[in-house]
C-alpha cells in the first residue's frame, strides 16, 4: 500500500502531513509507533519533528491527530496546527481561509491568509489558559494544551538548551510524563527570544508553538500587562511568531482570546510505501532496538 505525504514547517518546526480521511495510512497492528517513528527519522525516513494525520470529523472541517517523532501520540502542537490548516486550505478546500478543527484538547479555529501561497501566514486559536504557576521568581509552569516550564534567562544564545532542557524534562518532580522546557529572554517591550527543548523529540527544536505561547503568557503575567489585547513578538531560531491574548480579569480569571500567528511553509510532497517501511524496520537493528 502506497500513500502520499506532504512536508511542511512552521518557523523551522517541521512536520509530515498525511491526508488520512480514507484511512490509507494503516500500519500493521503493534507497529504503529515504530512506523511513525521511522517516517520521522532523519536518516532512515523522511525526517520531521512530528507526524500529522488529517481525518474526518463530524463537528469540524477536519480532525488533527498529532504524533511526536518518537512515534507516541502528542499533546497539542501549535506550529503543527498552523501547518495542518495551511495544508487543508491548499489541498483539501482549494482556497478556503477559515477553518474549525478538532485536536486532542478540543476545538480550535484557524485563519489562513493567502491560502494558495506556498508560505501563507496562519493564525490559530488556543483554548483558555489558567494563570501560570510561579515556581520561583524566574520559573513558571504554563499549560497551553501541552505542559511547559518557562525559565527567563540572560545570554540565551550561549545556553546548552539540549543539556539543560533534558535535565529538567526528566526531573523527578515532573515524572512520569515530563514536560517541555522553554528558555526565554526579554528583548524589549513585548519582545522575547525563546528556545525550547521538546519532549517526544527529545532535543531542542527550531521553534515550538505552544512553547512560545507559554513564554508570552508567562511574560504577560510577570509584567502585569493590561487586561485588553496584549501581543508579543517571539523570536525563535527558525523565525518570528506573534502571540496575542487577553489577560485575566474579574469576569474571566484565565488567559483568553489566545492566538498564535506565523508562516507555514510547504516544502515538498512524496510517496511512501508501507511494505518498504516494514522491510526497513526488519533490517535496521538501530530502529528495532529503540
């Protein structure tokens, strides 16, 4: 069985997208995790931070199933959501600009600007977020559909994000699931630089959508921003994103009207063969031992 795939990235956070509305992606029982991980492998497969299946949903334009590059189902992926919306606009609806899609944490909406472009700007909504847990003066826990620790630092560029992030991600206090770790540096009024260690990828990625959203919310919380529309420009290794939200108030004690906006880039498309993938798994000791 052969099936098409599409490669996208959102500010360097890259994904393989498969239109699975007809259930063409159907790994053998018990090999779902291994096949997904193989496809995402940067030497044996296509290579990506994650895999996205686009499926039917009775209450939305599509359902997005996201898997980390380790093959395990993931929590909400912000940049993946933006890429999924760009894919849907270009390949499923041929120009539609507004979508409702179902993700693991519920319903979201997306706006795709210039949908026929290979690199449209895409804005997606995130669900309400509770006030950050202030663990220490510069450390915050924020759940933006995925769990994140935000640590404000100086000299962000000199940090070993992979080493420091891995230690925090696997710390006993966050066991057993762990979390994503974001290091953020304030660059002036409402501007942050952010680097993220992502669980499931188990390394630093060039960008993380829910991570930069968590960093912006933590900054708004610590800066005591106004209740009205608040917006942060976020600089990542892969490009620039914009996060906007409304601060909590007496009427609604949570962050609301949250949106993540940035470019979603089509890279290439191709065809994968399930029989070939199964053969690679059988022949590769490195993969079968994972």
